[in-house]
């Protein structure tokens, strides 16, 4: 998905696969692939952490013998703001360095 500009679809897709494989037990062969490979394809470290946490929560529900509420979803972290300010800060810093000869 990421190779074809569908990176934004990976997180919800993995959440659905994890729910099906852990809770519904319909994709039991996918769980190991998700754990060992597919989760690591998420580019965002925060998304990888969030999807792992979601998997742990689902496993806890399964181990207790109860189903999670239908409203229980993976909490996707908010993406960081674009870093356009970095370019402005770098140019300001450079001009300040040129004007500051006290060092």
C-alpha cells in the first residue's frame, strides 16, 4: 500500500486484520505475519506503537474470554505538523549568526 501512495490506509487495514485474527479467529494465520512483518511496514513510529498497543489490548480481551466493545478501536496518533517552519527558522538563525559577532 505504501509503495502506491496508500500509506494512510495501512493503519486501519492492520487494525481490521488484527481484530479478525485475534478476536474473531477468522484469520489465525495472519497474526504472526502482522507481528513479524506488516506492522513494521508502517512508516510512522507512533503508528507502530499504537497498533502494537491495540493488538495487546485485543489479546487481553481474548485471554479474559470476553469480546471488546464494538466501539473499541485502534487509536491512530495524530500526524505531526508539516515542518515548513524549519526552513524559516534556519534562515533566521543564519542571519542572526552573521549579525552576532560577540562569540
